[in-house]
C-alpha cells in the first residue's frame, strides 16, 4: 500500500510483536535486564504487568530470544493462552518440554512426569523456565498447581514461572489461596507507557527499522497528538501511525501533519472516546 510511496521495505507499525523493532528505551531496557537477572538467581515466580498494548508480549519474546542463546543453562516453555484447568496446563507444559505422555494422562501422572524432568535437567545444570502470557486469565486453581512445581527445590533443581499479564493479575495474586505464591515472588515489575520523548523515539525507530531514511516523517504537533491520544501505549501508537500513513498515501503527501493524525484519531475509537481526546483537540 504505502510502503513504496514512503520508501520503506516493510510496514513499520504492524501489530504483530517483532523483536526486531524492540527499542531500548530506559524503562523497557531496565525491565529486560532486571528480569534476566531475576531468572539467573533461581527464584520461584517472576511477574511483569502492564496495560493492554504496552509491550509485554514483545518483552517476553525478547527475553525468550536472549535465553535461546544459553541452551546450556535454560530449558524454556511458553504458553500464550493460559485459560486452562490444572490438567490442561500440565498437558501444555509437557508438550512444550517435549515430554511423551498419554493424551488422557491425569494431573497426578503429568505432575510426576514433569517433576522428574525438572530434576533430570538439574543434573545437567539446566533450569526449566515457564513463560505465561496473558497470565491474568489463569484460573486460581491452575496457578496454585503451577506453584507446586516451583517447590521442587533440591540442591540444584529449579523451576521458575514467569508471568506476563494485565494489571488484573495483581488482583488475582491477592487472593488468600495464592498467598504462598505471592510470597515467592522474586521479581515484580510494572511496565509503564511511553512518555512524550519515548513516543517520538519509538516512531522514528520503527520507521528506520522499516527502511525509511528520509527527513522526519511526522511533524512534532502530529507526534504530540499521537502521544496524547494514545496515552503512550505502543499498540495504539501503531494503529494511529498506520492510519495516518494511509491518509498521507491517499493524498500523495510525503510528510504527515497534524491533520492526518486527527483523521486517524477520529477513526480509532480508543484514541478519542476512552481518553476524551477528541473533546480537547477538536474543541468540543
């Protein structure tokens, strides 16, 4: 569509998480480094929360990619949709770890197989890590079942669960039944939205990664509007920038002024309705 028009090689504002576009802003880089450090300390539970679209899945994949370079130390498993009962989560974990098991294996049978694998990997000096995205959706009983695996602590055996979730995850962990798990948190961090400077850097970074090498494509008042209407949430920034570029392409323009961003905001309900931005910028 507009890729060739603006001299790019690919779409810069895709909603699919791509670690190639990871920007080392201070807050995100801090979370990345702190989480890696927590994993190396053999804790039980690590938790990272943030609003929808703030970049949790991107950070999760960035960490997984980093650990892939250390297969001599870590065995990783990843579950993106954890709305499963105790038996279901154990089946998923066994599959991620490549463990043979009957389709109708019970929870107890799976717990035994996975526990044996954790201990066996420890003899090879490897730590088993389970990453769970959208962790706020985990049923309480399922999370409690996973916690049992983290208690398999021999001299060298370690299993750690890494939770990525929306703020509702904190409410889930506040339940009395999950008090032991909450007390076992070795890392807890909230990923913030981008500030105005961060939004500017984010937009420029993604454009450059997509192959754009011209002068600043978005005007500063356009960036101001993107920041205010998105609240600094990367996913919403992507939507607004993509739509503004489509407007620019349709008009044959080679820069994106405030007017094109306004059109994108009007066409994006979360940007004008939930944040009340339309009332401010359009004088309603």
